[in-house]
C-alpha cells in the first residue's frame, strides 16, 4: 500500500485504520494487545509494535471528543500513564517504515501523543456527520481541478469550516488529511479511491449512512462530484499569440459600488462581500477578520467586529475613497491587511462609471464601457475635469472629494464624442454585446462584469451587428472555436467547469476567410456559495446579529459578546435559551418574554437576569453548547448556536449539599505536566499550588483557578458560597507594593489581565469579586505611579459613596505648576463632553498633546489611548507592542502627571455618568 501511494501524483499517506482485517482477526488482535498490557507490557511484548498501532487507531475511531486516556485505560486493563510515550514512538516508526499519516496543525502541537491515533483513525465517528454536511454545503464549489488535487480540496474545505464546531475545525487544520478523506468519500460507493482502501472507505460510508441526514448530504455531494467529472469546458492548454488583458480583473472579494438618489442628491455606497475566502492563503486571516474592527477608506464609521466574514455589509462614505490606499484595513492586524490590500480593491480612478437603473439606483460599471442610448452617472475626483461633451451635465453628489455628472448617451455617437470618451478611459460598445443568459446571474453590471455562484450554469449570449461565421472565444487565454448559428443574430453557449475565482472571456467574431470583424470581453467571477451563518439567521421579520461574529458560549454569558435583535418596534416576542450537554442532549430550556427590538444594552440586561436564574446556574458549568432563539408567531424567528469550544483543559464546578463548592479539572492533555494554581480574592496576586489529581476544595469567597499545561491554560473564577458570605461579608483584595518600575507595573498588568480574562461561573457574587479585584489592581497601579498626593485622593475615592463630590480634589492633585493646573482645568471643563469612550479618547488626546510633546513623547499616535487604558483597564496595555509599551511606561514613571491626568479623566467621566467604580 505504501509503495502504491508513493506512485500517486501527490504521495498519499497510509492510515493505521486501513488494516483490512476481518472481524475475527480484529477481535484476536484486541485480545492479544490487552493480554500483553495486562502482563506489564514488557520488552518482549513491545517488540511486535504494529498491533498496538492498529489497536490505538481503532480506539481513535471510536473517540467521542472527551478525555481520550481515561476511556483508553478502561478498555485496556493494566495500561498506565507511563506507557503513553510508547504510542508516539510506535506511530513515528509506522510513519517511517510504512508512510503512515503524520498529524499536523494546532491539535498535533498541543496533543503530541493522542494526535497520532486520532489522525490514523482517518475520520473519528464524532466528526463524520459534520464532514458530510461540509461536503454538502460545498458541493456547488466543487470543480474538476479540486477533485483531482486533494491538497487544494482540503484547503478549500478548511476555509469553509469556520461555522462548524471547534473540534471539527481542529480536524480541518490538517488540510492534507481533510482533502484526502473528502476526495475518497466523493468518489462514490461503487468507485475505487487511490487514497483509502475499499474496506476502510466502505466503513466510513456505512458510518455516515447510519444517520439519514448524513446519508442524504453525502449522496448529494457525490452526485455533484460525478456531474463535474462528466463535464468540462475544452482543453486547458495555453496558446501563443493570445491577446493580453491590461485592465484589472475584478475578484469575488472586491467591494461592489453603487449610488442611491435620495434627498435631492446621489449618495455613494459600497457592499462588502464575505471575505472568508481570503483565509485560504493563511488560516490566521479568518481569525483577524472575525475578531478585529475594520475601517474603510472614506467610510463614515468603522466596520463592526465580525461583519467581514458575512456578505452584504453596507458602507456609507463621508468622503470619496482614495483608490491609491487599501480599501479596507483592520485595527492591529498582523497578516490580514496585506492580503486585503491586494484582494479587496476598488476600481482605480480618477473616473468611475455607474449605469442608472430604476428606483434611483446606479450600479458601477467596472469595465467603464458605455452603450449608446443608455443613461449613466460619471463620478470623478474633484481635481479632475469631466469630458467635453454636449450631453453631459453636473448632478449633486453628497460626499466630499468627488463630483458627479450625468451622461445621457445618445443613440448615435459622433467620432468626436467617441474619442473624447476614450481620452478619459471610457469606451463605447456598439457593434457587439456580450452578456449573461439563461438563469439570472447573481450580479451583472449591464456591461462587462458578471458573477455566478458556483454550481450555477454560466451561459453566455453574444449579439452582433455583423454577420459572423465563427466566434473565437478565449477563456483565460485558452481558445475555443464556436460556429455561429446560420441566420441567427445571437450566439448562446455555456461555460461548464469554471473554478471558483475570476475568469477572463474575450471573444473575436470571424467572417468569411476567418477575417476578424469585432471584439468583445466579459469578466466572469464564480463565487463560493457561502453558508448562511447562524449568527445572522434571518426570519421573515426578525434578524439576530452577534459581535464577535461567531461567539463562544463563554463569550455570550460572560458579557464579552454583544447580540442585537432587529424586528418590528414595540412587539413582544419569546426568548428561548437551551443548554446542551457534551452529547447534544438538552440539559435545560428557559423561556421568557422580551420586547423587540433589542440593542446591546438590553441584551446585557437579559444576560444578567439569566445568569441570576437558578435553572440556568444549575446546568451552565455542565453545558457544552447553547442555542438562543427569538421568535414571534406571524413575524418570524432567528437563532444563534454557540459552543464552549474544544478546551484541552477546563474547569468544572460542583456543589455539595451544604452549599459549598469544589472544582474538578477536565484534563484532555497527554503529557502529564499540568500545574494548578489557586488565587484567593483577598490576595489576588499570590498563587497556592494544588494537587492535579485531586478535586480542589473552594473557600466561601471563591477566587480564581488557573491550570497550565505547556502552552495551554484554563482560567476561571470560582463560585462562592452565598450563605457564608451573608454572614461573614465579602473578602477585601489586598495588593502589595510592587515598586515604581516597568517590571512592577507589568506584574500588576499581568494580574489584571488574568482576572479580567477568567471565565465566569454562573454566580453573580463571583462577578462582584472579580470587579473588586480589578478595581483594586487598577487603583494600586495608580497609587504606585502617581505619587502620595494622588494616592491620598484614591484612598478617599475608595470609601466614597458619591465620587462626583471629589472632582475638585482630583483636579487639585494633578499638580502644582502652572502648566499642570492649566491641564487639570481643561480636563475638568471637558468631562461632561466625554461620557462615551470614543469621545473621551479623542478629547483627551487633543488636550494632552502639548503635555506629551513637552515630556518628549513623540511619534506615538496612540499615546493618549495608552494612558487612558493604563488608567482604567491596565491589563489591556498588553495589546501594544513590547517596545511601545515599555517606552510609554518609562515616560509615565518619569512624568507621573501623564497618568494623573488620564486617571482624572477616567474617574471624572465615570463619576458624572453615575457609574461609581469601574
């Protein structure tokens, strides 16, 4: 088998599950392995290593996603944790001698042992249904190229896996394995596959067929693959002398521009497509698209977090976008921005052409081709002159940086008019018209650019004023000679088998003696048909959106995700929350009435109420997923599903009869190097070590638990015992002095980040304690750096019932010099205008600018935001680069007035907002 796989165009691995043994032989192998282990697995038993490889692969195939080793040990009496390294050694030998599959990706990095049997199990049972669904969802994106290239198929499928469970996404990170399994499954039940032996392929097919839905998904995907193999559009060979395309081909990830006429002027808009396909070149791109806020050049407001992984995000402009700059960029991106600058591009200027439609709409014509007798809007940069034409007139455009003109193109154009248009980069089509036909295209600008979804027939119609004999069609440079139907004014043909992406169609009509008559072109984009995301499920009249785009279960219930629900105003609806266990079974269902629409503030209120619900609290820690449904009869429904996510290590909390709690660590790692630390609320910077194997008894005030295993970490707040707290009172955090140094500050910063990022239990008292610890750390940092006069004010504020009564004391503690008093006065007079974070950042930046300059802080555009962050949420300064962070901290230590000013701004606005503490 290994020798056969080596001969493939792309060498394919051998999987340990491909043993091709009958049932009686498998049972004999199992009995032999278990007997050897029961006898102590001595050296003479370890010499014959191959049966253990098969045994572990069979265990991996039946893996359900929980803790691998406890299940393995129960099925294999006598197995000890000291034996685990043998598994890895045997699989490495299997890879060396038989070309065995080698695990890759994040899962292999974090699970250096169990990744081997799971990879060699090909497709564990708990992942089979999701792969069948993925193949079904992607069936329209299949092409002959992908079916012939498993590596490329795996990469394309992995890009689409982001809406599936964490565990399935981890499997898809090994794109080579994913592609080989998918190619084998798509070969059909009665076909041989070069990537899997027939018995293993049949086993997978039988597993998928046990559930009706999975079977239907797979059959549909296989039928789509069979149709694609049966068709194709001509040869793919290159031919010399083919005309070159000089203009930029639009791509599926380019924005779509259009104009709307309302309030007496044309208003420019852009629609952003789903940018998920950009992650095909680098999987990290998707994570940035999902989690970072975007900004469009000229856009009136930032793009919401997560909106770039869904299509249809509409952009309004305050100024005309600069075509020389990247159209959209992400805040703090490390990899995505370079790809966005290349793959999400607006049409180059300085002129842009729009074809007028009905209802006050004009759509951009990317090819800038006009047709006689039609109506257009021409937009040009305000530094440019419009074409000199008798049929052009200015029209109002509601945006700065550009002007607009109406082009009411006459039915007959003079040569002078034609040359004037060409001078300005515009062209005229009158002798030939190349357009989509048949099924309505997904997008068609009326001239030279068309889009279809993958799987839709790309049917082309060509009409010409000339009498042609042949049509020479160049598809991506490959020529195809098509006879012109005799006596017909139009030629219709289909382009089958076009891959996802952009294709260049150029046609030349030939007359008698193959004499060229005229030429035309069409830019064709085949777009990946994306799955409707659960986070944006649209009912008839209700729509639910989440930020980030696909939040985890903990993000929703820790109030780190924002959900909005749109619908009819002042209408009652039902909110249904379902918590499910590891096997998908329903643990609890909670229903309550809500009133539409719901903004992020109302959602936060609903979250708080649910977290205080006993029904919710009793099952939250056990839940692995949840489903949120908003519905109203006669209007519609919307739903959102969220998972806790595959967590190699996770805390689970259980209560005793007396109300006290204990914690148990669910540890799926396989290295045995886990370390457990317990931080009390009273001493939040000091850790106590706990035994890994034992449960952790929790004190009544809760605290914070952290488990670390190599690069993995699980941090969670511990639940409290409310009855004891009522009698004894809550614990008060004590923060020790850390010293006025960068190292001292970073100790507090790391502690703040640890407590702020901890997962929350279903316990409002624990949330209160987290709040107390964060505020104590923030206050201690300010007292350490700002000097004793400011520290005295902080002591007063700590005990104050009404912080707004201490605004004068805060202002006076800024400093005694004229410049410091002037700075304090400016801040004091501006506080009432800074009640939102964005206005606080911009306003403070303007006031502190001269002080920063005097302190030598230059070339640091985010310095003001850094100071405010240090003054309010110090753990978040870790988002700055190490060099910038250390430089700015050094300046703060030498010039404390910078932090005092920021702290006054934060506490003052908070006091005026009536928020009290942070």
